[in-house]
C-alpha cells in the first residue's frame, strides 16, 4: 500500500499516541505534562508552544477518539468518528516545507492547541486509510496479553502482531514448545492383540525407537 510520507508520519504518531493508554500492567504513558513534552520531542511535532494541564487533558481526549477509530466495526462508523475529530479541530489545510522536509500538507490551523494539531493531522491520515478502502488495516495486536494498536502495511494484510520480533516471536516459540511437549509425551503404546496399554521403560530399546523418531520429527520442523 502506497502512503505519502507525511501521512505515514501522522499515522505513526496516531499509533504511538493510542499505545500510551494504560493497559493491564502498563501505566499511562501520558501521566503528566512532562511525559507529554517528551512525546512531542520524540515524534518531532512542530509548531507547539508551552504545554500545560489543559493540553494534557485535550490530548488524552483525542487519544480516546483515535482508539475508537481502531475499534470501529465498519468504515461508516470510523468515518463518523474521524469527521467529528477533524471538525472539532478546525481543520485548515496548508502547504509547508518546514525543517528541510519537502512540500507536504498540514491540516491544523495556525496557533492550534496540541490536541487540535494531533486531531487534525492524525484524523486526516486515518481518513486516507478509510477512503482507500483499507480500514481493516487499523488493527490491535492478537497476542492474548497485548492490545497495542498498529497499522498493517503488509501487501496481503496478513500482519497479526504489533511487532513480530516481540509478540510474534514470543507466541511462535510458545506454540513450538507446546507441540514439542505434546510430541515428547506421546500416546502410550497399545498391545495389538489384547488391547493393553504399555509405557516404554526408561533406557529400553522401545524407548529409543519412540523418542528417536520424535527427535527426527522435531528436527524437520525447527
């Protein structure tokens, strides 16, 4: 999926903002104004003045709206949420090439608060996804102990985890270990004539045949 650079950056900020919300054992990533300032620095959000408690409350409200878009059951619902976001933010498109970037569009009005800034640019980036017929790419991680948001930009829309190197690998390893454990336990052998079940005794030739076969099978599937 081809996404303009400025839209991709805005989507990255949206995802990062949604993922600051408190979840289970994860504390709120925007617990105070200091953490909000750090968020602005980390994601290089431009045209922002001095931040205060009102900005923190506004950004948390926008964060909740963005989260609702990720949870929207269909494009119509997502579109309604996005329309509300950009209308409330007083969206005012303007071309800019600030800080050495090529020409791109800012949607927030000059002098807008941080909350309106994020709502306008982030809302229009989400609108791009919905207009493209790609709303299903706005996803939550499928790991049972993780609900982080992400945008699936894979060619065949097959991404399931927020980060394949953490959640994805962790679940694949857990599934592999479960299969190995089940294979190592194996079904008890049954006497073909009498229907009796026998366990292989440790160190016996029978055990070597059973476990040797399982080890070869495991080697075929690392």
